[in-house]
């Protein structure tokens, strides 16, 4: 998927559901639940149980969704993720070799960065967008807003502290999209297999962003 297509998908859907699944069958249900709630961008973290198998399964089961991965730490993991069918790639840090490997395969990569120097470094090396993480620890929406004047040309995806309540605020101050994890998947709901509650939570998020 080209960067242009990826950016258009982000601008259309605006939110990414981040799934860290302790068991593959739970990950499948978590993904199906947010998809039922209307979300179309789903990230399976690479430290999920059998992440590669789960990504391949979801590509087949949820053809209307774009399935990617995150928490990638090195080129080998990145290459394995692409082989499993991951359509976009997130990492918590900026690694030039990982960016280069993703660009060579034409798979969007979104490295993590925090300071202006890190953000510009990631962007200049070929990142599709830049994940600003952990955003809440450094000021949340006010931090994203303060980056817009010098760095408004770089598409930013804040994660780490994004909630149903503040997600739209991030978009209004300039973020291209947001990533949410715990807000969409409260532990007790997952343990209770309360998939309808998770679907409703996803639906609420989409409603708030529109």
C-alpha cells in the first residue's frame, strides 16, 4: 500500500484500534468487535500471541479492514510482519534501517518519536507518518498543537493517553489520526468476553470523531 493510499485511509477513518492480545483467539474477537463497531484500521502488536498468524487470519476474516502491526523493534521482525500480511508498520522508536526496509517493500512505516528532532529525523528518513508517543506524558493536545507551526507538514499520530473524550481534540489541533488501546479494550470486558460492549465503545469513538 502506497503512502498516498495510507494517508487517505487515515484521513477517512481517523482512529486506529491497537490490540495487544494475550491469546490469539482473544485477539481475533477483539478485532472482530471493533470492526463490528465500524473501525477499519486495526493494529496487532507484534508481542501479541502468535501475531503473524493472527494478522494473516484477520486479513482473511475482515476484508473491509486494514490490518497492520506495531511494537516492532528490528528489521527481522519487520520483514516477518510484512510476510504475514501486515499492511502498515508501527515501531515505538526510530530506526533508520527499519524505515529503509519498509520503504523498499512499499509498506507504510510509522516510527515512534517524541521531540522535534526525533520527529524530523524519522520523517526525513522516509517515514509515512510519525507516531508521537507517549503523548499524554508530555502535554497531550497542547504538545501536538505546539508542534504544528514548525512541523505542520509532517502527519502525526499521537498515542499513549488518547481517550474517547480527548480523541477529537487531538484531531482538531492537527493530528492526522489517533491510536487507542486500553480505552477500547478495558481488561474486564476482554476477560468477560463482553464483545458487544467493545463494539459499542468503538461505535461511540467513531461518532465522536465525526
